[in-house]
């Protein structure tokens, strides 16, 4: 699909990384980017997000390159999206809708597809008013005579009904997951979840530790569905390792809400391995973004170790780092070359012993 990207700098210090990330999102969704138009503003224009002059440039470029979609790297209000579409006569997709589209493309499990559909419908429900001309017309004719319900009202009712159905199904799946987690806890199994920014190498590390074949690729949101495997680590015994969905800056709240059942795996873990792309120049900013999401979902109190992955692309050596109290803070590994994995297993062993001591202490209180 031929696409035009509109990148707007609102004065953010990490704008360059934000813009590059959005291009990766666009290409990951299957877009053929024909043109990139950049704009700089102190604040978004209420009607068009960009100024009138820039809007004319966007419209002219869209016609010249014969694009079928304009991709905005910022979230747009329903009115802004509608106004730009009317001016350019081209479909407009903002950052939130693009991320939702990629999630729809990547979701494989039944639960993952339900979660994505729920998020998409919640996003769509705010954008019905005045979006299409037929929504203003009353239905009529054979079989539809009666009180005169507008197409817009019908669409809203249908979306509302489907949202309720999806929530009920996801709640049922959430209860099933909760039952499975309680069963694992009764079995005294140490539960470890991999978390991190999208494309940090979580799935590759998961495969290296479990010898599994979970899907891993050099693309954003390669993994959406939680995958769990039981592994054996000497001195700990059986460990359940879970690979979870990756995070990204400004992750749409509707997605966090929709993926609540999946993210509960993170909240209920005994240990989080926060996988970081050591070769990424924005790694510190990405760590902060992941920490924000962990706080949002209530997982910020779970014990956590930073795992600096992809050290084969850096000058880092495999090693373990500790804080002033002797607690492990960082482990440096390469999932591809399988270096540093013994250090990581040792870190899991140490964390499990700390967890066991804390559990005994709480029990004796």
C-alpha cells in the first residue's frame, strides 16, 4: 500500500527516535512509504493538528505520489482526522490506529484476536460522528420502516453490543488464566516473565533459554500472545518462563486495558527479566517507557533484573552487575550467540532464594 508519512515535532527531546520508530511501524504494517513530510509546531492545531500551509503541502504531495493512506505519527482527535481526510481526500490513520492495525496483523491466538478487536472497537466508537456521509441518513424502505433509527445510532448500538460480548469472553479467559496461575503457585513453581520494549529480543532470549521455537523476528510487536514454557534450572527445579507482549512509547490505553488478561502474567510473576536492547542508543529512554507501563498495570513491585541483550553488537562483555547491597541489578547477554546465559540462570537461582526467604518471613509474621 502506497503511503505518505507525516511526522510532527512538538519539541520532544527524543523526536528523532520517535520519528524513526514510526517509520518502522509503518513498514511493519505493510506500507510502502513514498514520501515523508515533516512539520514542527509548539502545539497541535485544534482543527488540523498541522497548520493550513502544511496541510496544503500534505494534500498536494498525497495527490502527486498517488498514495492511498496518510499516516500521522501523532494521535489525532476524531475531528482532526475527519478534517484532514476531507481536505486531502485520502484516508488518514494516526499512530494509535496504526499500532492497533499491527496488533491485528500479528495476533495469532483466539484470546489475542479478541483483545485486539476490543481495542479497535473502542477506538472506532469515538470516531463515528460525521465520519461518513451515509451515517447522517435515516434508513427507509421495505423491512426497515418504523421509529426511524439513524445509521449512526445503529452502528453505535452494534459496536456497544460487540464490546460487551468481547469483554465477557475476555473476563472468562482471565478467570481461566487465574485458575492456571493458582495451580502453578500451589505447585511451588518459580514464575519468571520476560518484559521489555518491543524488538528488544525477548522471544530470541526465550528460545535460547527454553530451546523452544517461539516466533522471533527483527520487527516491532513480533510477539503478542503470551507463551509459557517449563524449564529446569539446577538449585531451583522447575521454572515457568513466560514471553509477553512488548511495550512501546505512548502505548494506547485501550490496548493496555484490552490486554489486561495477558499482562496479568506479568503482575503475578515472582521475577521480571526486563530485556533491554543494549545496542539501541535510546535504551535508557526505552527502559523508562517500560517502567511506566509496569507501573500502570501494577507490576512495579515485582522483583526485577535488567537483562542487557544483543551485547554481540556492542563492546559490553557478559557479566553480572550488583548494587551497593550486593543485589543483582543487570546481566549482560547475547541471545543470538548464547553468551552470558549461565550468568542469567545464576541470577534466576539467586532471585528464587531471595523470594523463598521473603515468603518464609511473611509466613512467620
